[in-house]
C-alpha cells in the first residue's frame, strides 16, 4: 500500500499569523516523519514504479513525501530535515513562477486571506461575479469538504475563486480584490525557490511538475492545456531535466484532466490528486493516485487516521477511478 502525504508551507511558528496560510513548523515536520517511520517505509519517486508492481497480498506500507508549489521555505526548512533523516521527497513546481517571474494567483489569494477578513472577501467576490448562480449556499458543502481546515467563509471564498470563477477571469478578480482591499500595500515576498535550489533538487531527481500555471486542469480547454504543457516542458528541457511525476493543481476531482488525459505529455508516468486515500498495490491507475494532506495522518493537526489504523493497515483505498 502506498500512502502519499502532501505539504505546502513550512516555517517557524512566529511566521504564521493564523489567517490565510496554514502550514507546519520544522519541528512538527520532523516529529511527524519520525512518527510515521514507525509504521512504514519512506520511498523516493524513483522507487514508486518498483513498489507499484507488488502483489495485493503484500502488507507493507510505503510513504512518499510531496511538496506543492516550489516555495523557497520548503528548501530552507524541509530539505535539511529530509537530508538529516536520509529521506527523499518530490517538490512540484509551477513553471510560470520562473518563466514569467510572476506570483501565482493562488498565492495572491493566500496573501489576501492573511490580511483581510474571510467574510468580507467572500461577500465582495460574490458581488463581483457576473453569474446569477453565485449563491454561496449552492456550493457551501463542496467548499467545506475540499477546504475543511478553513473557516466556512474562507473555504467558500477559496472554492468560489478556484472552481466557480472561470479560469480566464480568476486572475483579474484577484487583482481587483487586491486593489480594492490592499491598494499599494501588496506584500513583496520572495516566495519561490531560487534557480540554484531547484538545480540542487534536480540533481537528486526530486523535482516534479505542477503544470505551468496554477490552474485546475479539468476546467481548462484542451488547447489551453496543450499550450500550458508546451511552455512548462520547454522550461524543463532548457534545464536538461524532464520530470516523470506530476501533481495536479488543487487535486479535487473537478480539477483533474480526466477528459483530456490524451494531452498529458508522455514523460509523466505518475500523477497525484488530492483524493484523501491510500493506493492499493499493484497500482491500477498510476496517473491518478490519491494523496493525503499532511494533517490527515498521525502527527498532523486533525488526523483522519490513527496510529492503530496505520499499524493494522486500515487505510481506505476506494478510488474515484475504481
């Protein structure tokens, strides 16, 4: 059984203000990995194809660590801990952050949430959406299911922007909200890994793709997906590195490119969603694997599974694609 666990932000406790950005501290990261080592074996991305062919009768539990978004703090705080423990992870990059030197819309959203009340953001976003169906009650449950670590207002705001607003309108709305709420006080933060940090991780085959832009692939037209992959692939090609593993932005069922899998470049052999399940061996659909948020597992803030579940291998493996 393969259980992937995903992280985003990792920084000292005093760098969190309790709004918008919810991550782990280096101490919590170290403690969780040490705890999980008691119940299974951590493997690298290169080892996933090797264990993927193990028979169903195999009772071993394998963990794989992933980090989405290519944040600088991941390199600064997580990589030293991984190296201390002799572990490997996959860090998924959006190439627009390096090709276009821009901050992804999703991270602008996080910064807005850090500074502005979630209820105000939700109300203003709904007021600006040119759709009569933009009633929060119509997607409240889905929002809370997907962002269940957030308050209801914050979850609705995130879900509205990421899944209700058309992708080609999302950036403009977020920019308008920035102008409305923050004026010229936009935080200027160096969010992403440097070229040297990326090269270091590429040397140990720990870089994966998160697409070019951080947009839900399942909501994009095929022609836009083809262009997105083309730009991303060209950037990797210039780095003399071609990833074989991809993490789909947002990872919900709606965001997956299930209807456009034919445009996925052939170098990708493994793909991760955010369906909160483990993956039975042998892997039947390696391009759509489940993955836990780090908080779902023992050592996280709100675990869905107990240590007893891990010991008994009592992990749900029902898949969206079963």
